[in-house]
């Protein structure tokens, strides 16, 4: 399972729903830190039931299907999208930091 990709989808869906990590975590009975690790794809251990609860809360479908190796072009496009998302997220954080230090 690609936890980075799943975490990114969870984060984007949560943001679109207008929920903070703290709000969603409280609804699910888990810590904000755990939800953050899920969204960043860095969680070391998360039971399937907890993962399913997160998906249910965000109206996401949890499914299993055979894994296929992406083509070189697909891998390149995915890498580019992940890098763009990381740059965008970094820009947002820096923008917030700059606005708070100026204000």
C-alpha cells in the first residue's frame, strides 16, 4: 500500500471538508499527532479498523486490488505531482510563517 498517496488523499479530502486535523481526530477518538502521521505517510503502525474509520469519516472507499507496476511515464508524472504538492505545502507554511512574523 502506498501510505504517502493514501495520506495525501486523506489530507486533501479533510481540507475540502473544512475540517482541521484536531477536529477530525477528536471525532475519531484518536490523537491529532496520529492523524498527522497518517496524512504524511509516516505512521509506523495503524490497524485496518482505524484506517477504515478515517476513510468512513471522510466518505472515502477502502478497497484492495492487484498491484501493477506503473509505466515509466506514469511514475514520472506521479513523482512530479508529489513534488509539486510538497512545494505547494512548503510555500503555504512559509507564507503563514512570514505573515505571522510581519504582523
